[in-house]
C-alpha cells in the first residue's frame, strides 16, 4: 500500500536541490509517497529554501489549506521551521503526529478599475500600495466607511501579524504576535510639511474592518500593488479594497515553536 503523499518544492540553488534529494529519500524510506505536483490528495507540502521560497510556493498554489513546512537553506527563515540537520527527527515526530499547526490569515486585495475591470491579489505577509514610476502616491484612505486622510508619500502597507516582521518591520511598523487578530497599516515615507499631513506611525485595526484606497492621479494614471513582494502595475484604478480573505495558511511547527524565541534569534 502506498504511503501518504508529500509534495516537495525546492528553490533552484544547489544547496536546496541537495537537501531536496536527501529529504525525499528519507521520506520515501519512511513510507511516504513523494510527488512534485500538488493536488488535493497531498497530506503535507515541504518547501526547501527561505521565506521567499515559501511565499512563492504558496502563491503559485493559490494559498492551499494543506499544511506546509519549510526547511531553511541559508536564508533568514522566519517561516522555515526546520534546519537541514533536523530532518530525521522531524520524520520521526511527524509519524507520531507530534507537531502543531499555526493558522495564519491571508489578505485579499480587490483592485477595481474605472473601466469596470477587477483583479484580485492574495498575500500572507502584506499588500503594499505604491506610486508607480517612483512618483508620489496620492491616496484617499478609508477605514471601514470612514474617510481618514489623503495620504501623500511612497505608499502604504497593509500587513498581517505574520507579515509584521517582514517589510512592515523595516518601515518602523510594530512586531505583532501572530496569536493576535489584527491588521496593521504602515505608511511608506509619508510626506509631512506645511502643505500635506499624513499619519507617520502605524495604525492597528480589528480584523473585521477593511481598508479602502481611492488613488488620485496627478501625473500618470498608474498605481503599483505588491502582494508579498510580487508587483502588479494597474492603470486607471478607481478603488483598492484590502481585508482579510477569510482563508488561512496552515504552517506546520515543531511542538517547541515559540514566536518570541524566533524574533530573538532572527531579528535581534
Ligand atoms: P525576499 O528576498 O523574498 O525577502 C526579503 C527578506 O524578507 C528575506 O530576508 C526574507 O527571508 C524576509 N522575509 C519574508 N517574509 C518574512 C517574514 N514574515 N518575517 C520576517 N522576514 C521575512 O523579497 P521579495 O520577494 O521582494 O518579497 C518577499 C517579502 O520580502 C515581502 O513579503 C516583504 O515583506 C519582504 N520585503 C522586505 C523589504 C524590506 O525589509 N525593506 C523590502 C521588500 C520586501 P528569507 O531570507 O528567509 O527569504
């Protein structure tokens, strides 16, 4: 009888390819069936690389609900739970179901154009809205139904708790324990002078509120929206709506996983 299916993805570098081969052999020897194409019958996704590889894998698979675990091959590895030296121990624990699942919410951005077109982007870390072509972004920002400000600057970032340690943190946003259920809006280089006023700090929102952005176009009618770093440029956008998607990513963690230890190891 064939064992449970595990789908393994690896970054294209030599170190990740080597770990991929070794881990695949170990998993097969432990009775699992290794596949490289994902479908609904897969029990676990393994991603070998860094956080960027995990984010790319999730985006390529349209953020599946299947548990995923990362093996870190020389990157920051905030999402990546395993080091290459821990594979045997992981297989032993996995077979005994000694792990925890960390449910992380994803964001959905709906981009509506003047011509009636609509696009949709999903992100686990964040949705960033930037001025295109290095121009200042002029963004009318509503939180829920309330108009808050006309933001002027490079743009704004809406991040999840999971994404709070990524671009958000580099912008001076707060680190959020992922057990908290909230959205964070962080300004990107806001302009504050005698002509313009924008928030200079992050703001935190309860999970049911959405962010609506109505761009004003001064020069070119373009705006750049990035979901987890993947950029899309749109022309003639009327509104960008950002909110939790209602779907989660299920990250597999070892029982001793502790968010604040990870912060200490990786960010301090
Ligand atoms: P990338 O090279 O894939 O990632 C940039 C760095 O961010 C890498 O060191 C990555 O870790 C780390 N990272 C990703 N998610 C993280 C998280 N949740 N917590 C802590 N660190 C995290 O860059 P990309 O393809 O442009 O975009 C992927 C992500 O990078 C975006 O979602 C964004 O948050 C972040 N980013 C950060 C900055 C900045 O800090 N100034 C600028 C642009 C984008 P690994 O080394 O393990 O891959």
